[in-house]
C-alpha cells in the first residue's frame, strides 16, 4: 500500500512580504469634463505597441488575448528576478487629486504611483478592476504610474488603465465627445443590471464609455452596452454613462436611469450533505455501523476512486469496484438508513481525470461507478499538478461531469479543491470560470481550508476562504449571496493538519454553526479514520493528534443541516 499524505496537501502561495503597507482607496469621482480626463497615452495598448510605457527588463509586450476591451492588452512576463514593472510618466497639476484605475489579470498584480499609493489583487484569473487615488504635492508637475506582477508568479495582463484628472500640458485635441443618449435598462437580475445607450460622436473618435453607479465609475467598455454585476438584491441603483476619446477628453454624463434589482431568490440546489470522509484503505478503518449509531451521521464521502489502468475505476486504484470491502461498507451504510458519495481523485495515485484519454472516456468511467451503486451524488477531488493545475484536465473533468449529469437526472455533482486563506487561488478561479464557460452546472464547489502554512486561525481563515469563494461565485455566475452560499461546501481536517494547524472540536463546532447560519450545501472533513483521541500523537492516520472524544468530530458534523 503506498503512502498517502494525511491532509491531501496542495501547493499555495504564502502571503507576500511587504504588502501590509499598501494603501487601498476607492476611485474618486471627478468632474466629467474635458479638464477631468484620462491623461495617460495608449491606456488600452490599442496602438499595438507598449510605448510610451516602459517595462523593466523589456518584459512587457502587447497581446491580442486575453483583453478586457478593444483588441489589445499589455502582458508582463514576470520572472524569478524581475516583476515586469511597466510605467508611464505624465504631466500633472500640483495640489490635485487623481484617480488611477486599471483592469488586471494574473497572480498578485499591482497598480500604483511611484512614491505614493498603490493597490493589488491576489490571484484573479479573469480581469479585475483596481483603483487607487492620490493627491499631488504643492510643486509636483509629473507623476509616474505603474503596473507590475510579482516574482515567479507568472505573466500578468493589464488593460484600460486610466489616470483621471487634469493634465499638465495641452494637446491638440481638446474637444470632448457628445454625451451618450438614450440610456436605458435592458434587463436585470437580483445581482446585475444590463444597460444600453446610443453612440456618442467626436471630432476624432470615441474610444470607450465609462459606466457610473451614482458617482463611482464601475465599468469601462468599448461598445454601447454593458452589464453591471455584483449588485445587491431588491436595491435601487442610479446609472449614467460618459464617452471618452483617444486624447482623454470625457463627455458630459448621459441621462440617468434608476433600476431596482430583483428580489433575491435564495436559490440553490436544494442539496444539503453532512458527509465526512471515510477511507477503507488506510488509517485503521472503523466499523461504520458503530460510527453511525454513536453519532447520527447518515452520509459518508468514500475515498478514493482511482484509475486501475486503462481508464478503469477501482477503489484506491487496486481494490475491485464491486464485491470487495468498499461495497460491503456501502451496503452497511445503506442498511442503516444512510448513503455515500464516492470521491474521485485526491492528492496522489493514478487519477481518472488525468489518465482517461478524453472527456467522453472519463464520463464512461464515472458512469460505471454511478451504475454500480445507483448514486445520488459524486465528488471530484481535484488536486495536485496532474489535475488541479492542468487547465486541459480541469476542462476534461468538468465536461465529463456535465455529461453524466445530463445522463443521470437528479445526480448532484461536487468538485473539491484547495484554497488560500482569502478564497480560491489562480487555479481555483480558473476551475470556477471553466465550469461557467462549459455550462457544467456544478452543484457544489467545496474548498479544503487547511494546510495554510501553520499557526493559523482555523475558524477565521475558514470563514474568510469561504467568503472569498462566495464572492468568486457571485462575480462569475451573477448569483446573489444566498444562491452562492447554497453552492458551497467546506471540507476541513480534524485535529492536527499536515502543517500542525489545530482544528479543535470547539473550532469545528463554530465552523459548523457558521455553515448552518449561512446555509451552505455541504460539510465534510478528513477523516473519520482520524476521529479518535491521541493527544501528543502527532499527525497520524488513525487519530487526530489532540485530546477529544471518540467520534466527536463526526458527531459535530452530523449536526450540519444547512
């Protein structure tokens, strides 16, 4: 039997040193006149060249994909020794407040002004808006603004960077576009409003439109329609639009439109599951009937279905799919009035997702397990570089889940993956975005909030990570809070984690109570095999390493109702 890491650890980025002092500020609303315009040149890189931006190490270049708007964007090829800092120096007026905004994509991307304020975003895999304001000094006549990534974190992209305020010198084009006309709402949900308007005219040409909610600029687009997301249900908003030309001249505001978002649906899958992991190939497996009688738990997540060779599903890759100990345990669970959700994958071993040759082949392997046990739900535990950090395999898994869900009405699909303390990492965000793009209709996105690096506030970090996941689901799918929570699962680790983090019974109770109060879909932990006391025993397979009652974490988990 090969060794399996206890907590299914995964790779994550630790908090960056030196970021605590970064000043964060919201965008400042400035007069919408030709004197309050974008003073940057080539702000959207539509010229096809980086100039007049200057990038360290010549690591900046212009790409046609991915872009935020228009047809071009900047990319910075960050290395282990260079953050690919791209900057532009412009003339400014003294004692004047400027608003710097920009759309960025990548891991740890920064936007700021030399010698002044800056802001950053952590690991977005879709374009995210950054904004920061600063006020020039009494005799200041120039400012250098910049965007950059972080060492060894991969390439970043930036687009539609704007420094709004009065310029320090005069250009040849000082005529502002006409105000957009006919602004109207074309649709709404509980968390978004769609808008359209008539095109503006300009003596040279309109290059973009800034959408405002009240006094705050919330979106920049190149066309004459936009959808503003991330809104609250049953809330009134006022929108207006301004046009902008290549010289940065900004029009007067359009007519304003007031829209009240729809009531929150509280929607979700209707699926609630308290299902701790149980593994028959490791950790002195307990008698499942004894655990059920002692705790009241009904569901178990059965680990792990792997590839036995040739895209053939087997328990742990070497035990038969049917007729062995795993089927015997499943029969016992069902005889006691419970049920199981098999988990495919995990940290190591030969994964079906990575080794099946296509999405259809993987769907066929999943279907064998579904048919063998007439399943109501399946869990894809997507970890490590072979599945989680492989975008093609992510897509293969999601497409296969879409297929089996269509072929098995009522089947619930769950994906489980690692997280940072603030929410999904780059690959977690990518997984969620691919699920949306492919129409995979995943029922539950479950995060594993542990192995954060030791010494963690396990309750606080779990809540913060879950809130980060909620926000990502809202922005990706356009859901309200209630709907996003109803698609979320938490899978913790009882007692000591691989990195010596300590989730005590009291902490796990607080996590469960928070999960109930926010009506998430699923609560699990790794693993029932470890739900036994051994204070001072360290991180081992058949006990928690701490003082607790036998089956205490399972009893707490059984109290999850969603």
